[in-house]
C-alpha cells in the first residue's frame, strides 16, 4: 500500500513539473526581442520601485533604440538691406515659402534643430546705432519671430557682423533671442569665451553647440581647445559653427583646415562653416565631417550665380550611424528653393571638386547623402 502511494506521489510530482515547464515555455520564454516596448517600459518602472530587486535585471533587457536626433543647417542669413526691402514688400514668408512647399512637402518639417548663421544683430525695433558703416546689418525681433514658423530655433552669432551695432547691439541681440526662446552661441569676431559654447538637450541627448569667428582676428587655439574639449567631455555630441575663409573662394585654405583639425582633435563631431558667400568643399577628418562653407542662405548678393547658391545639410543621428543629406539651394532675389535633378547632380559634382574626400565618400556624395558609421 505504501509502495502504491509513493508511486502515485512520484507520478503526481512528474505531472506537476511537466505542467510548470510547459507553462513557462509557452508563456514566458519567448525571445526578448519580441517583447513589446510598452511591456519593457513597465518592467523598468517596477524595477525602479523595488529596491531589493536584482540590479542586473536592467542589463538583461533588450536595448531600446534611442529616438534619432534630426538637425538642419544653413549658411548665412541676412535680413537687412535689399532683403529688408523684399520683406517690406512681400513679408518674411516670401523668403521661405518655396522651401516650405516643395513637391515632397515642407522642407523645414521634422527637425529638432533648424539653424543658420545670423549675419547681423537683432536690435530692439531693428534699429541701427552709430557709427554707421558701409556694411551694417540689424534686424527687427519680429522678423526673427517669424522664422520660428519655419522651425528656426538656433542661430550662430559668431561672425564679422555681430558687432555692427556695437556693444548695445550685442546685448540687445542676446536679450531679444532669449525673449523669443531661441538658442544661440557666439562671441564677437576673434573672441572666445563663455559666449562661445552652450549645451542643449534633445531626445535625452546632450548636444554641445559652439560658435567661433576668425574673419579679421586670429582665434586663440588654447581657448578654442578648452571650449570644445569641455563640451566634448560633458555632452553626447559637439557641433561647431565657424565663420572663416576667403570670400567668393570655393576652395578652403590651409588656415581653415588646420583650425578644423584642431577643433576635431579637441572633440568636435561636426563642423559647419560659413562666411565665404559661396559654397566650399567638404572634408571627412578622423571620421568627422567638416562642411567648410554652406554659402549664402538668405542674402542680397544678386551679382553672381555662385552667391545665389547655397547648401543645406540635414543630419540624422542614431546610435550606430550618422546620416548626412546634402541639399543644394538656389535663390532668386533672396527667395530660396531646392536645386533639383540634373542641376543638383552638376552642383554635387562641383562640390566634390572643391572637397578633399576619398573615392568612397565621393560616390556617396554624388547621390546627395553619405553615412558615417560609428
Ligand atoms: Zn561673414
């Protein structure tokens, strides 16, 4: 009898174990990659609330891909002089409306940062202050407010026109941009200081933005190195806007190149150049792109085709790769549009001829985009 009872007990145990194994396999042990993100999120929340739980639990969860960061960069934007006349006549929308309504949709849409070099100051009421100079730019804050409709939320101010309205103009620009809730970096030409760098946060990523200008004065290399390396050690990505180079010259020079390499050696990830009023070439140094000049974006230099062509750079940053999209632009009386089809092809071929890049990137650039894998 005792023998029979032990036998039944063993069979019962085997059945229970089999059921447990079956239930575990059927309901809990499916591969981790297919666990819906929502469930993972809840697991993480529960995990945080339970201090006694195994700390290695997090490490076993599949890695959730971060949301990509999307950035759009333009060259020089100047809203005074003849551009100002166009704005008075047709409004700010006149400048952007062709880009905002391309056949593929709104060119400005879907970016976390839309940025340009702002070639001039944002004074109260757009006033010009003494002394008057032959090239002397000031913009009304209302004009900058209207650029927000197109997504503009960051301006690089480090350029040779930042001091056009003196110290008063510089202070008012910063105050006005603060009031408009627009980010910016940059000190006067040749100066490097606290105003050169800023950290902004996008999709849980810290982005270090720096701006320098070396048009009439030399930059102190140690100071530049300090600003960039500080940003590099405290952020996920460092982008440097720099105003430099010879006007109307498509080929970048050795001084620009030396400075660019110094900035990348200090920890920058992307360099966006401007000032030459025409597009300059690209270089990829230590796996980091240098766009030596994006040329004019909005300007009133109607005297040549080259000063009415520019380049916009779209950047998409994900965990494993950075994608760079090249958008050649042309403008007519300061109204900007995309260069398309065979004209785009011939522009990109010109861009390649001004660049210092290997054949792999050359082939990619011909297609209007290139990828840098991390
Ligand atoms: Zn300039």
